[in-house]
C-alpha cells in the first residue's frame, strides 16, 4: 500500500471554493467507488489550510483518482489558488484506528 499526504494553504477568500471542489471529488468517488483507494481531506480552523491523505493498494487505484473529472478540475486551478506550491510527502503507516473513512461511514 502506498500513502501520501499533501498539504497546502490557499489564498485568503479561496477556502470555500477549494472545499467545494474537494467535495465534488468525493461525490465522484462515491459514484465510481474505486477499489483499493482510501482518501480523506481536512480543512484547518484557519479556513485556508488543507491536508489530504490518500492511500491506495498496488495497481491503478492511484491513477484512478488522478483520472477523475472532478479531481482534474480540482487540480487544474490548485496552483493558482495556493499561496505556495502544495507539499507532497510519502508516508509509511505504522498503525491506525478508525481514522480513514470514518467521516464517510458516518454520513
């Protein structure tokens, strides 16, 4: 399994727009339901800082996310919305408990 986090800060006044684009990605994911993909996104209390964590099994699950129309729309304007380029960090999971997917399962 591969996991990455992506963190970034959008320009003042762009937080709601960014969140709406993220919500469109999750709506498309709900329709497509790709196997082997786990994805969560967070918005910090400051309203402009975001963190995404994505994990995917070997195979094309990571490419599936990048191929979604809503994800391409989100990504297309991200650099322009951001104060600085997003920071991508590869992660190695040590352990987790009820974290990934908890919000989606509750809805």
